[in-house]
């Protein structure tokens, strides 16, 4: 299974040709582990319940869209999708590498986006009350102090994040296209449904 998502066609093809269920499960978990590691690095309190909940939701928000995509693929062409579930599972897990990149990028740019005062206030809250309180304190501070955000860096982060998100959607599209071997319009519609469901589950 080729993990080089810079070459999405080859990566998706390899996922179907040499699928790995265990590797796919690991890829789904990577963004969660990176987020937890980032909190530890910044000294933010990490609750075991939050970690467990994050892991559970990561798998739920992955399994359900995979099942939906496979079922819709069967509706499009039952014969062509037959026996491809593990391949699809492996191929769609590649998109989690994009999620991992976004998590790492956000952790690296956080000190560059926030002013030292906002960052310090957030970390103090995080050390004593956890990640949610950290975000709450930062949000409240920024609302009353708009200059606490370095807007050029923030806008650059949003732009890069958007590009990465689109890349992830493209990986999903390539996976759906490989599954059904259908015309692009059918693959696009199934991809949109999968993306909407995955987004809703992560809210």
C-alpha cells in the first residue's frame, strides 16, 4: 500500500491492489494522536476520557462514510464493487494523512497566529482546565482584542488548509472512481455525500 498521497492515482490504485486493513486503522488514528501529542508539547492538560472519545469518534466518522460510499457504489454497479470493500477502506484512509497534515500545521502555526499574551492566557487555562477551556479563553480574548491575531499568518493558514482539504476530497473522489469504475458525475455525487456525512459526524 503506497502512502505517497502526492501521487493520488498511484496511492489509490495500490490501496485497492494491496489493501491493508490494519494500516488503514492506524492512519485513521494518526490525526487524533498528533492532536494529543501537540497538547502534551504545549503543556495542556490531557484527560483520558477526551482521548478515548476522540479515538471513538475518529473511527465512527470514518466507518460510516466508508459504508455509505460502498453501498452507493453497489447501487451504481453492484458487480464492479463486489469484493472491493477492504480496498475502499484502505484507499479512503489515505485522506486521513491530509487530516494529519492539517493538525500538524495548526499546531506549528498556533504561536505565530496568536499574540504572546493570547497564547500565554490560553496555555494557562489549558494547563489547569484542559483543551476546551484553552480554546474558550483564547476565543474570548480574541473577541475583545482583534489585534491578538496575526491576520496575514492566519489567512495563509486558512489558504493552505483549504488546499489540503480539497486534496483530501480529491483523494476520496479517486477512491470512489476506482471503486465503481463509473463516469465522473456519479463519483462526484458519491464523494459529496461522503464528505457531508463525514463533516456532520465530526461536529
